[in-house]
């Protein structure tokens, strides 16, 4: 029995008893609880230590954010001061303006988020998701870039699409050609310079991308282009406006060039961005910092151009960007603000049928208490960075707004409760400021009440057609909710043709996650599910699947480029790194080939016929 340890866990929002992705009841061991407490800053190896931490916590008031609908009075306690986002003091008896404010009372500062109560739902429409890295022109070579992103956006806009979705384009690890997952970024408020359009020789040619050849070639081309850069007043103004945050990032990137891509491997004196050694390095290497600032400027300018082309082609939303659920612990984001993130644990997911040991994603979780102590501003800044160049934002694994699954090394994971209401309010606030909409990826083990809260906030949920088959029947498309983005699949799931062929089951069996008997059982269920789905939509053709999606009440429908082009292999097989060619598959045709492709024309016609988009 560990009553004091359990009480401390409950007080800090650790949930160690839960149902996993397969519906099984799990109780994480004492070792898991101790590891997560340690990551939260409350090491407790004994009952006495747990009791002492608990007494300390009970002696001070917990920091809990307040949420108010903009334009309403905050109803503050007597003597409390309202410190507005602008830096001015507010009148506690007056309506609160939109913003991220603070309430100060008895020496304690509490976040106060004033946001719209609900975002409007987007108009009925459709769009396409496509792999940015897999775009090409002329010959299947190189990495897709932001110029090609503008090209494909223009094509889709002409066909009546309202958005073009891509995986996260956060800053990655350009010095590590093996770090290619867009969902394990170095910094979520900065951009991936590996997709900056720059003149260079063709690299690897073929259906699969060789990142170990492409990324060094891209970086060499960028440096060659920078060597010819004579300066630009727009760049100077932009760099000044970006301020200290950009300089810290550029310093990190320059240090990575010197010492390697991951900061824990650097000299100890460089682990602290505020150390004298780091400041001296920055002062002695201004041109290195200037290169990385310039590369960010180039990425920003090209993305702005891509979004402008999408809008000019008639898209309502333009780019549909994706916010990764976490950041890599060895990257620029965690280096710049280490106290904001829990270390020695990883974000992940509980066990399910295809990952019986659960998943550990190698991502640093946000510490909820540290985030509240910082007035939620770091999270708001990350959102703000996404909304700069998109009209629609997907928030990956929005389940983490309610609770995040933390996995200590070598141990089962447990959940940590997050400030759900405050995070949703910040998301509404930043979307409203940008005039944009939000899609929350709400797939997996859904916390109680989260989908209700998302709908109340005007945040679209997700529905995936392959998951709508149950007990031998497809849920009728007409019965789907309205406040959703509907699709057949996602980047982590099989394509339509791959699902029909059970390709991901073949992959899981090949890499050893499924024994032959289990794989055969899954294939048998797939045959039954396929028969049910095809009976429900009227046949096996991709067009029939797209017609069924178009007919749902969903405000938005997303078709995948891989489905339109009838590809069988999926982009990513979750839980694998080298055993499946993740993030390496090029599209089978060039971007220009889409313009008159009859499959895209048919898809656009189906969508327009269902009252989505514009007839070409």
C-alpha cells in the first residue's frame, strides 16, 4: 500500500488506472508513478517523501487558469488586480477584452484567458491532403518544396478545393539526415528549411526518397544561395521584428552546426542558452546566426507565397497546417526553454491491438504546472506561429488537451491531467485572432467529455471512415456528425487501396508485431469489414468511397492524394523507424500531372455535386 504516494499522484493529476486502446483495464506500477512524479519535480521514493511533498502542496493554493468569455466581467475576488496582455491594468468591474491576461492576488499570479465562447463552424467544403516531401516536377527527384506547395494549391483551387493539408512543417534537425519524422520536431514555432525552394542538382531519383542524400544536398544549396545574398531591407526589418526568440533559435542552429544536432551532446557550458559561453559564441559567429535567420525568412516568404496562391485560386482556407503534439527533447524548443518540459519521460499512447506494448514517441511533454506558471504564453506563441500562414489548423492528438500519456523508459505509462478548459480557450483565442478554424485529431482513447467540449468550442473533430464499420455494418454516412472533418484515412493509417488489401497487416506481420495466427485473424476481420463498407457505399471503387464522404453532414471532407491516385502503400506505419519506409514515398505523378488528371476531376465533380466547392 502506498497511500501517501497515491494521494500525491491524485493531487498532481496523475491517472495510473485506465482502460487502454484495446479496452483492457490497466493499473500502472508504483515505479511508473514515482518516475512521473520525479519528472514533475516531486521525487518521492518513500512514503515519507510523498507525505512531505503533499504537505507542501496543500500549504499553497494551486495555480488554476481562469477562463472568461470576451466582453464579460471576470468576477474577480476582492483585492485582485487584473493585468492585461497589453501591459495595462484592467478594471476588475469592466468587461474583459480578448487576450491572455493575469489575475494577481495575494502574491499569486493566475492566467485569465478571455476568448470567444465558441468559434463559428467553417462553410461546407472539401480539400486534399498531400505529402509535401513527396511532391516533384520534371522527374521524381529531390524533396518537395514550398514552391511546389504553391503549385499544387493553385491546381486544387482551380478544381474547387477549399484547402490543402500537409504534415507539420516545424523546424527539424537539418544536421541529422535520419531525423525525418515531421511529428518529432526540433522547434514548433520555427519552420523546416529542408523544404525551401533553392536551385540545386537533382538528388535521388525514384519512388522512394533517400533523405541521407537529399538533406545534405539541400543544406549545401542553401548555404550556396546565402553566399550570394547581398542583403535586403525586408529581411532586416523581419529579423528585427522577430526579436530575441529568433536570435535564440538561430544561436541553437549555429551551435548545432558546430557541435552536432542534439544539444545534450554539446559541451556542458552550452546546455544553457543564457550561459556566458553561449553568449560569447553568438557574438563571435554573427554570420552563422545570420544564415539561419535568413533561412527562416526564406521559408516564411515562400509559405506566404504558397498561401497567397491558394487564396488567389479560390480556396477559402488555403493551407491546412498541422501542429505536432510534442517536441523532441534534444531540439531547439526544449533547449531554449528547458523548464517548460518534463524530461526522462516521453509522450506516447497506451497499448492497443497493433502495439501491445504501447507506444513511446520520444517527445518531451509540456509540464502543466510550468505552463500555467508561464501564463500559457508558450503554448499561445506556438499556435500563433502556425496561424501566420494558414486558414485551417489541425491539432495532432488533441486528446492531450485533457490528459497526456507519459511513458517512463522501460515502464508502462500513465496519464497526466492537463488544463483542458484553458488550452481550449487559448486555441479559440488564437484562431479567432487569425480568422481561422481548428480541426482536433480526436482519435484513440477519448477522455470523457472531450468531444462535447470540442463541439462546444467550435473545434471540428475527426471521423475516419474505416473506423465507422462496426459489427458488420457501416454507420450510414448521413448519420455522421456535422462538426467534423471526415476522411477515409490519415497519414498513420492505410490508404483506401491498402486497407482493401490489408497491407498494414502484412507489414505488422513482416516486422514481427503480429504472429501468423493473429495476422490471419486480422485479415479475416478486414475481409468482413471491407464487405460491409463496400455494401454501405455501393461498391469497391475509390469514387464510390469519395461520394459517400461527400454525402456526410461533415462541414469539411479531406481526400488524400494517395487515394485519388489509387496508391496502395501508406505514408507512415506508427511505432516503426527503419522497418518501414516512413515519410519517403513520392507521389506517382508530378504536380503538373494533377491538373488534367481524370481522377482528380472526378473527385472534384463528386464534391461539387454534394454541395461542396465550386464546379469547374
